[in-house]
C-alpha cells in the first residue's frame, strides 16, 4: 500500500471519530456556532493529523483526537466574541 492510500484509509477510518467529536463540542459551545462548521474543523484536524502521522511515534487514534480537539477550539476562538 502506498503512502497516499494509507493516508486516505486513516482519514476514512477516523471520520466517525471526527463526527462524534464535532457533536460533543456542539453541546458545549454557544448556539450560534454551527455543527457543520465544527465538523469542517474536525475534518481539517483529521486530514492534518493523517498527513503528519508517523507510525513510529505512537497510536494514531490518540494523535488524531488531540488534533481534532485543538482544531475545534481554534475554530471556536475565531468565532467567539471577545470581551
């Protein structure tokens, strides 16, 4: 399996996790934050994680969980009003 197929498989296999995390974050952010935006941020984190993942450094699931979480909170910071 070449590297592109491996990355594609990582992304496809972990899309349910990205969706689950987007729903989880939707429950804790203000109602004006749209689920589709959180899902997009989660997918961006997933693709970023898959493209940067090094098999020798550990479990992908842990790495992608962190990247999706970071990406969603960074997105939320961009849409959150500053006080």
